[in-house]
C-alpha cells in the first residue's frame, strides 16, 4: 500500500491558514480550560456568548469560587448540560487553588485528574495553551481522518493513536486545528463540500460531493 502523502496534505492546509486559531474566546490558560470544558457537546458560538459575560467577572479560579455555583449556572444556562458543567467548573477551580496555586497544570496526567476534564479536553488545552504536539480527536477530526484515508478507525481513541503515528511531530501542533476547522467548514458531516475542498485530490472518500 502506498504511504499517505501527509506532508503534502499539511502544506495545503498551511498555505490556506498558516496560523490556525481556536474559535473559542479566552484570555488566559485558565479561561481557555473553562471554555473547553463548557464546549463539550455544545457549539463554540454558544459557549462564546456565555463566556463573554462570565469572563468579565471571572479571570482566575479564585474569582470562580467567589462567583459561586448558582451565579455560574445563571450565566451559562444557555449551554447544554450546564448544571453538571457548572458543578465541575467550581470543583476544578477549587482543585486548581488547592493543588496548583491557581495555575493550569501542563501535563495530560494532571489535567485529566480535574473534574470534568477528559482526554480530549486535556489535549485541546495542551495544544492551544501550551503549544504541545497533541491531537484532540473530536467528531470532526475522526470523520475527516477516515474520509481522507489518514486512518481507518472506529473510535476517536484509535484515530488519535493512528494520527500520532502518521503526522510528523513538527506538524502536530497546527494539524489539530486544521483538521477541526476543515471538518467544521468544508468536510461537513452530512454534505461535505468537496467541490471547493483544497485537498480533494488527496482524499480517498468514495461519495465525494462534487457538483
Ligand atoms: S474531498 Fe470531500 S470528503 Fe474528502 S476531505 Fe475534501 S470535503 Fe472531505
């Protein structure tokens, strides 16, 4: 089997968007962590609407604890699963104060110990906040990677493993956001927009949507 032209794929994404940025709004490592926790099963847009209000009052774990659970719930009530997310946000803020002097830790192992922080959230924070070469496989990355032929995998965990083996280390940092944004805006779930896809000739998907 021929090796996938991964460098060519990444160069195309780079040419289109040299410095990809997360669409979540944040002001520091802590507010990024909170935004990512709130974004589970919710759109970045809905999270930004709530955090624009929240982050005017809260910039640190101490601010969050002082804000309190009820006030937090009120501010984020438009976000799906908000009661559980609010509890987790207060608990993780307390833990940051207790164990990390109010700072966000920089390792996967420490991050996933925080309430409401799974492997995907931790990898996003490591990538976006600390510039680490991680891939946080969400539904977009999982779909896009399988369609392109970067991997054949059934679960996000499997996709993460295969992408880490395939993508050269020096490209990993930006590859994460390139794949997310490609899935969000071009390689959409129901109807991929293959007719203006910049990597159409590198894609193995059988049911391409070419007008
Ligand atoms: S050609 Fe179509 S299916 Fe393939 S990556 Fe581009 S948008 Fe997705």
